[in-house]
């Protein structure tokens, strides 16, 4: 269990991580050439540099009722979402800007089509959706692009 001093330290580290995410030059070139997975790896490297290891994350996730911690989680999530620096894991090999790039539209449509055929209120794992994307992209390459 983390002490209150440790929690305060990690809250500060979240603020540093959020500042880092805000400072990334979010240009079209960066978004067109950096995949979702590459950015996730960059984010994880920065988290680890700040001591926000998976073990620490797990401990912080168990803490309830800490307004400052809740706000730090929320601010980081909002920054990543607002700056569109994250995406579904089944599109992890796509650039951050995939939804604005015509060459990925058919894969997005394949996932949407697959999901529309699933029973209502039935969840589908990201692994299943990743397979839909892989099959679609493989089939597209075999047909000639």
C-alpha cells in the first residue's frame, strides 16, 4: 500500500506526464507517420521514466476517494483524448490520423460492418476486432491494395 506521501509524489508525476503529452508537436506529419502502438510505446517509456510502473499504476487504481488523484487520471485521459493521441488497440498498426486517411476507411468500415452483425449488448474483444482488421488488410493486399 502506498503512503500518502508516495501518492502525492505520483500525482505530481501524472502532472509531469500530462505536461509531456501536451508538449508533443502534434503535427499532421507526426500523426500521419506515428502509429497508435508507437505512441503507446512512447507513453509507456515516459511513464516508466517517471516511476509510473505497471505495479504503481495497479496500486494507484485501487485508491478510491482521492480527489487529486482522480483529477490527475482524468486530466491525462482528457489530454490524450483531446489531442487524439490514443486509439483502439485493434487499429494499433494504423497511424494516429488513420480516421482521416482514405486508405484506412475500408478497414474502419469492415470493423463497423462486423460490429453491426453482432447481437445487441454483446461485447466483442479487441483481439477479435484485431483479427477482423488483419483479415481485411490481408485480403485487401491480395486483391491489389
